[in-house]
């Protein structure tokens, strides 16, 4: 992993002063600022990407600016238009097509996302590209085609287990119960059960819930730990625990309510954790905590009236750094 040091960045800036139209140097300086955020005072990283793009529109200058705008500054529409312009240059490498396909996936333009992903795929064998083709096919309702891609991605450095989880979701959708159960057991054996992981016991529990297996739903959620969720938000898990173990259910509800009442008490007593809040913010927080408490108290009544629905979806893979000449990520220097 090569990261531009502050000293190296200052040298690059000095070189650029002697060669003020050198867009390759500008790109290196922009990336150098990204790697040294303490040196950024006024979006210098973006400004150098912008300057390179204005001086000369190349695959590199357009692609890198588009990536920066999309991921770092949230200017998704402008980034998309610049990347579309970039493809008019008929890039030779996979990078611009991969970035464009990822943008299309976020725009829910799934057919086009598949089309451009396949162009990138023809240029490089990349598990993330395959995985996200599976995601796009899933969103189009073609679950059987998705399975082929998720089988491939689950067998190739599936570090976060998104491929394996997505495979389970597809088996759920096509009612392949035995394959679903087998995949869920694999997930239970493979995940780390650490709080904050993308694929956790809560996600596995949700798939068990979808087939009416409340026992395994509750088991997975309890093993993952109930401190990490609010049962009023994860109603499918709340319902399953309520069905399977009333004692754990009510102790979890009571603990959550007591925490919220403590927060209200702290706000009202002027606790130091809330001193930076304005009076209006304090009032708003108190009202929100009170609403949440009422929701928890009314949860059992809602279970009696109807069985909660759960939301099931597949997980896409982040495309990662797709900037030319990013030495830290080992990306090629140019198209």
C-alpha cells in the first residue's frame, strides 16, 4: 500500500507550479490531498480534479473527477453525466465501464447496468462485477439467472458473505427450501457474529422468519445480541422472540424503555451529554423518545392484531476505488 506522504505531496505541488498544465501531475496532487486530509483547507482535492478536467478531457481526467464527485461529494447526477461523456472516448480499460455500471445500478437502471458490467467483465475477471450483475438481475426479477452469479461470487473471496446471503435470498424467492436451509446453515457457520457486520445474525434471522421458522429466527437474533437492535424496528425479530420466549422478550423491551427514560431524565436535568443541544432540539428528542416508548409498549398488541412483514433484499458490493493512478489501490496509471 503506497500512500503519498505530506512531504511527497508538497514536492508534487512544487512540480506542478513549474508545469501548471500537466494534468497527470494535477491528478497525483488531487489524490495526494485525498490521502492527506489534514492538508485540505478548501476542497483542494476536488479542485485539482476539476482543473485537470477543464484543461483537457481525457478518460483519466473525466473518470477520476466523476468518481470523486459521486463518492466523496454526493454530486451523483453530475458525476453520471461526466462518466457518460467519458465513455464516448471508447476507453480501453475496464475501469470506466465498471464505474458507469455501478452508477447505473444506483439509478435503478438495471438492464443498462448489466450491459455495461458485461463490457467491464469482458476486460477483467472481477468478482464484484459478477456479484453486481447478480444484483441487477435479481432486481429485474430474474432470480434463477442471479443464482449463477451469486454462486460464483460466494465461492470467490466472499469475505463479507454477501454472495452467500444473496444466494439464500434467491433460493427463498424461487421456493427452493432445502437449498435455502443448507445455505442458511453455511452462513451460521461462517459469519463472525460481530456487531456491525453487514451479514449478521439479524439478516439470517430474517430469512428464517420468511419461512415461518420463528424458533431459528429468535435463536439467531439472540445469539447476535439484542442490544444492537430495537425490537420496534425489527418487528419480525420482536415477533419471533415474543412467540418463542416471552421472558427474553419482556426483559429486552423493559431494558430498551428504561434506556429511553434515562435519556429523557438526562435531558431534563441538564446532563452534560445534552448541553450542546438547543432547547428546541431537547424538546424534539424528548418527544421522539416518548413516541419510541409508546411504540414499544404497544408492540405486543400489534403482534396480536397482525403478523409483521419483513423486508428482504440482496446486498450489492461496493465497487471500491476506481481512480486511475491511485498507487495505494494499485490501479493502472492511465487508460
